[in-house]
């Protein structure tokens, strides 16, 4: 079956894994928190009201999937969405969710 994106089977699996990771509400909140500027683990934990160790666990998964990038500054590590493709996709999807659904035609 041809596809419009010209993506091979291995890339489909990688893409599905990225969407699976982003399907977890906590991980999605972490990604969204890192869209505009680098954020430290402690600040994320406080903002999400979860432990820093749980945030770190999620961050390991998100970094492995290349959804977030890390930047060590002294003793702290800051995370940011560094890839403009990820940023654009999330902004587009957020816009889509915010749109009002068109009324069904009778």
C-alpha cells in the first residue's frame, strides 16, 4: 500500500513509538513545558506536582526518542524541544484541538 509520506516501515515504527510516548499525559505536559525555553527538572516537578525522580524517568524516555534535548549548566540539567519539526507539529496539533468542530451537515 503506497503512502503519501514516502516513509519506510522502520520509520513508521519509530514514528509510532514517538506518538506512543507523547500519548502519556504527563510526558506530553513535560514536552509542552519545554517548547518555548529550557526548563530544569526541579521546576518541571514542581509545576506538575510530581517527584523529580518521576520527571527524570520520563525525561530519559523523551531524550532517547529525540523529543527533548538536554543542556547541563553546572549541577542542573535543562530540557528543551530543540527540533523545530517537533515544535511545529505540537503547535499545529494544539491549534487543531482548539478549533471548533464544524457542524455536521444535515
